[in-house]
C-alpha cells in the first residue's frame, strides 16, 4: 500500500505502553496508524483525518469508550466508522452495552498480535473498507 492508499486506523487508549504496542503491530502490518491518549484527543484526531477504523479502550478518564462509541454512532458523519472496543474487564454488561451501541468487535486485554490483526481485517472487510 502506498502513501494515501493506506488504511487509516485511530487507536484511543490512555495506556501509553499498550497504545505504542498496538501502533507497532498495526504499522508493521501496513496500516497508517494514529494514536490518541483519551477520547477528547481522539475526537480531535477524528475530525482532522477521519480513519477507516477506530480501536478504543473502554476504561478511560473524562469520556469512557462506551460514551465515545455512543457519540460516534449517533453522528451521521462518524456512524459508519467501525469501532473495535478493548477492555481488561470481561463484564457481560459492558460487552452487551458495546454490542447494543454498534461496536464492530470486542477484544480483551491483553490482546495477541494474531487476534488484533484478525479482528482488524474482518471488521474492515465487513464494512467494505478492504476487499473481501
């Protein structure tokens, strides 16, 4: 993939080490990766350069991932962007809430390299952003 043809992924996570690890895995897989330390920074990044996919942590300060997902899905300019939710918690309530709001997938931390790439590829294909 060359220059602007790259699929853009926005990672929103308040854990700097985890954010960097995800960025590394996805960059090595050929994606154009942008990171944000919280939902507010993620929102700004989203407005500057709309991504093809968002990966968001659920447990963040200020605005959590569920609240962010709700805002994204409620806005026609961002509603079609697939969002993969991440969490260290396996709460069924949180999973159900994310699914009800339209999360494209849910990954539990720690996430493996293979699970991350598999989820990203299947979400991009399902949403017509990669050839099937």
